[in-house]
C-alpha cells in the first residue's frame, strides 16, 4: 500500500478538464492533507504544480528543482487545489518532497486562498 505524507510530491493522472484548470496525464502535485487524513481518507488533497512561466500571485509558491526532486523549477498553484482518489490509476509515483521552508510558504499561500489570514 502506498504511503502518503504532507509535502510529498507525486506524479499523478489529473482528471481531464477544460478552461484554466490544471489537467493531464503524469502531472506533479504536492500533497497538502494532514497525515491523519492521508492515512484514513479515501481522497488526498493536493496542490497542482506547473513549470510554465506565470505571473506570481499571492497564491503561487516557487519550488526549485534541486531541493524538491522535480525535473524543472516549478510553481505551486495554491489556488488550484484538487481532491484525488487514492488509487493506482491516479497516483503514479512519488518523485520528491518539499522542505519545511517551501511548506511554510505553501501554508501561507493556502491561507490566502481560503481567506484564513
């Protein structure tokens, strides 16, 4: 059985959608559930990553390739959270982990997104 931890970076198959919603096969995401939810919930809450050059918003966090295990420097789009089912068709493989500094930035960006600050 797969182990999921907050801050893990996974390659996943995202649902196919249209418009500005992140989608596609084999896309990286950062897991943002607490670890109890990761253990017991049938779904995982994640933040989508993109390597495209974007205007930085208060909900964006830069994630460097070297410190995270990604192939390219990326941006965590904390305005694009997604629930993913825990199944082998969704989660392909773990590719890295965010350090505590990046996770503190993601926590702040999620707080901005959900108006908690």
